[in-house]
C-alpha cells in the first residue's frame, strides 16, 4: 500500500505509488492498496496493530491492514496524531478509534473510506488538536470489534510526548500499563532528558526517587549508582532488556543519552525476569528506533571546559511501502575535563533498521559503536584534610587535583550489534527474540591522593605535616565480551471471567572478562603548590585473571485480569549459572556452579478514577566467586527479598502521574570478613523506606517533576565484622528530595529551574562518625527559545557552582560532587 499525490492536472486516476506528504489544501492524499476496495470490507473484522503516530502514517497502516483504500485532503491530516488501535475488530470501529480527538470523521463508500472534517468543527479554525488517549481494543473473540476505554498513550518501547509515561515493558517483559505493574518503576523520557540538560546517565536519574547518582562523587570513568541503599555497579546496566554485564572491573559500558528513547528504573529484586541481579533493582535503557515518518535533527553544542559537540538523529522510511525503516544517530565531541586540561573526547554512532513486511512481523537490527579518548576526573581525597580538618585546622583546597594530566587516561572502545524480533501468530500468540553481541575494551590509568606525609614526627602540629600528600598509581586493562539471547512466547486467553497474559521465556548469557590490574606508589605532591609532570613508574600487576560466566534461565509469568479492576501477577524462574575463574599469574583455576529459583507475586486494584493500590513480593540472587577456605568450595549465591506496597494515581482526563511506595528490602548471605580477613557468608542488611514521585502539568505549558525519599532504616544486621553491625553498609540520607519545574510561554520561550536536596549522613559504613557528610542543595536551570524548526537551549547543572561532598567511603576518602557545567545547544529539526 502506498501514498500517492494527485494533482488537478489530470493525475487523479493514475495508479502509481509516490511517497510524499501533502501540505496544502489543494493536495489530495490517496492511501491505496494493490487491489480495489469494496463496501464488504467495512464489516469484515481484521487484525489491527497501529501505534500512536502521525495521522498520515497511521492511515497508511490502517489501509494496509484493513485492505481498504483511504483518501483524505492533505490539509486535514497534516500535523495531526492518529491514536493507537490494537486487536481484531471491524474496520469502521478501528477507524473511529484512530481518528479520536482529531476533529475528523469518515464516510465509507464502495471505493473505500473518505476522511472529512467533523460537522461540529468544519469551517472552524483549529488552533490546537484535542488529544485523547489511544484506543485499546480487546483481542479475544468474545468482544472482537469493541473499543475499550482509552488507557495509555504509547507503546512500552516507543516515544513519549512530554514527561509522563503510561506503559512499560521493563517490569513484566510485556507491554503493560504502569498502573497494572505491582512494583516501583520510574520512566525518564527523552523529553525529560533533554529538558534537564542530562548529558550522562546519572544526570538523567537525578530527579528520580530512591537513587544516589553520586555514590563516589563526580567520576568521569563511569556512572556509579546506588538504588535503595545497594550498589548497582555490578552486574551492570541493561540495554533493551539484555544485560551489559561487568564483574566489578572497569570495563563498564557507558550509556549515551542521546540514543535513548527512555530510561527505566525498576526498584527492587528483578531476577525473576532477568536472572542474576542484586536486590537494588535495574536500570534499563530503551534505544531510539526507526520511525515510520521522515524526521531528523542536527544539533551543535558549546559549553564549559571547551565543550564542542555535533550530533545528528535522522530517521524515516527506506521504501515507498513503508515496510523498511531506518535510523542513524551519531555524535562527535571535543572537550576537556574540569581539571588539568585533560581531554574528554568521544565518537558515537548508532544505526538501526526495521523490517515490517506485515502487521504481524517486525525485525529491528540495532548497532552501536563508541570510542572514548579522555583523561580521568575524580574528586576524591582523604577525609582528614577535606571533610575533617587537620590537627591545625587546615583543609585541602577544593580545586586541588592529584591527577597527572600527561599520565591519567581512559581509552575505551565499545560496540554492540543485535536484533529485536517479534512475530504475531494468530490473534493471541506472540513470539519475541532479542539477541546481542557486545564488547568493551578499556585501558585506564590514574593517579590518586593518599594520606598526608609526616615531615616532622616530633611536632604533630607542625604545618609542614599537612602540606604534602602521598599518591598511588593504578592501571586497569579490561576487556568484557557479552552474548545474550532472550526468547519469549506470549499467549493471551480467557478462563471464565479471567483474562490471562502468559509469558514463557528462556534466556542465555555468555560473558568473558579479561582483567589485568596494577597498583603501586607514585611521587608525592604538595596540595598548595602542586608540581605536575613527575615521572611515574609502572608497577607490576597484582591481578591477572580471566573470568567466564554462563547463565541459562527458564521463566514463566502470568498476568491475570478480573474485569478491568483486579490484576494479579505471578512469576517463577530457575537459573543455572557456571562461573570459571583462572588466575593466570599462579595458574590456579576454579569452577563455581549455582542453581537458584526466584519468584515474584503482586496484586493491583485499578480504580475507575485512576487510583491503583498494589502489593508485591520479589526475590533475586547473585552468584559469588569467593571460595570458603574451610570447605574449599564456593559460597552459595547472595540473595535478596523485598516486600512492597504502593499506590499509583493517574487522574482520568489529565496527563498527570503520581506514585508512592513503602518497602522492606533485605539483602542476605553476602560475604563479609572477620578480623583475620577470613570470608564468612554471614552478611545481612536491611533497608526500609518510603518513596514518592509525581509528574504533573498543573497549568497550561507547565511541567513539574517532584521526588522524595524517606529512609529511616538502613543498617547491617549481621556481619563477620562486629563493628559493622547496626551501621549503614552504604551511605543513606534519611531525607532526599528533588523538584523540577519548567514553563513554556507564548512566543516559544521556555524557562526551567530544578533543585536537588540530599540530607546529611555519615558515609559508607558510617566511616566519618562522629562527623557527618553535610546536607546539600544543588540548583539546575534551563532557558530555551523555539523559532520554527530552530531551537536554542541553555542548561546549567549546579548553577551556583556549589562545592559539596557527595559521599565518604569506608577507606577514609571523601568525594566532592560535580562543579558547575553550562551547555548551549542549537538544534535544527525537520
């Protein structure tokens, strides 16, 4: 089926296919199929799967799937949005749903369907289209052709206009409304990423509850996050539902926000669907994918620290039939880090291609390649002399850097290639398979500061004892290769009054991690008069290892609906994981085999006014590579379990979303060490808290994002180290809050301001007790102007350039947060 442009010069009757979009009222958009339509098609039910998108493209898909020729004046459809329609129903019912909120109607004739202005709005000036929710059509035979209440505005992996998402697949691996998901999920949309000036993954998550985005202060090497009091560094992030694994080394995949359609955070255990993971949860990045309509953007950025970056995102159909779609995303950056003039350069490209030969089949090929050539910027220094004054009251200057600009570096290459395949079999079956190969190759070397060097042991208050610090040199050559494949079968059916969405899946992961680490002493440096360029001796390796991880998981899930109100979700999974570790220095090798069953269950009540309370229970596991010296065998896997109760509210008729959750999260059987540094599997930690998130449009043109976390309990309750019991394993402030608000004015001006507050704590393992890491409030700002296809935006992070401590670790170091960063971006879009 093609779109043809007919002109008054006699081309109206020609049967040829020309791909174009009309822009003036004299142009007629003819949506044709290869065979003529007839009136009998109006009453024959067909299977429809049309996402929310431009009306012109939606009508193309409708005509192809219904077997009906559709005609419309170009001026009528230009700029309008067609609503989502899914299920088996009569073409007339599908077309009614597709046109909802456009101010258009249709007339069925022997030639097909003709689109026209509604009698109510015909002749009236349409300043703004009325946007209603898309139509969700039930797919079972009992109600084929009926249209259910509008309940969502996007597909689980698709774009979201604005900041409020209503669907997600991260929590269930099925396209599910958030109000029906019995676990905390936050969705950060591409629009929110752009508005808040989020250049890195941690930036994008800064207005999300339950997350610490600066667990080790600002760090140019990777995004180090904690969720609900537990480290998310290992096993790593997820991309399109497949893991980007690491095993605690420095070959960490760096996420490029510009290629993300949405970033989703599932808080709490997630092993029942994703296998090996800790109790914190997971961050799943959903890639931008090819679009059915031609679109593009070119953007140039300038910013602090010499930032110059050019980006492009171009997408659209390859052929006139719209069965082959492409997207190309790329960027190149020339910049410096905030200290030492070290480079912060990057090249990134992400091509993708979608083949949709029919409404039942979709295959998307996705690739990424990134190269990083940078120095190393961290703001760590010893607690004494930074947070804690020295014996003579002095502190290390905030701007001091222990790095050697000509030595410190991070050279990293990362690439991935894979596909997302979905095949519909009849009305109720779907088969999906996601596959990816990926590799990260990292070469890191850096200098970091140690303790003060004692110049006068006789007089401990001599100022000379607090001028020079020792330094260490660290090198890591890491390579991580991952292969992952996840095959799913989804089936929808009814048993009496119950509607089931059953998911069966098998996923397989094969990862290889090659690590060589070096550590030694580096020349001392004066913190007040630093002299750089000293010779650095490369120490020998203290670790040279090869780790292989193979994991196979079989899982099942049933989402059970009773009417439109009650939704129960139950899931179970069995994993078999084999870890092989080889110490190449000594020749020692060992093999660890683990089998673990994990479960999840939840219940949601979806009220007619938009309220949706829920309860849930979930578990997870993480294999450990530690050997019990008493038995010579590996320890059992670490486990986590969580109880959660929550309430979501999506007011009917408003694009607002609220959620609140209370949780009890327990991490068990993790490894701790006694006074003789003997490992014991006795570790247990408990975190209890409350989280709130709201995304609201209180006034026309205004957006507001609010988040609050209250964590009264976060403590170790069992450990082989008695001093750790009763303390926090990872620093958790009792109160954390954030608020972002932006307002769009007439004329295209938009202004925004955000604040991020973190309350005091005493660092990891409360290491700085009786001192406290002070509370801080950081401000961010936005100013944009839209002039047609042009857009100029200026974002500032840490607007007032506040110097603050983000955290202190258990090894006596504290870390400053990121200094002010300002970025200006000029975009041209079509």
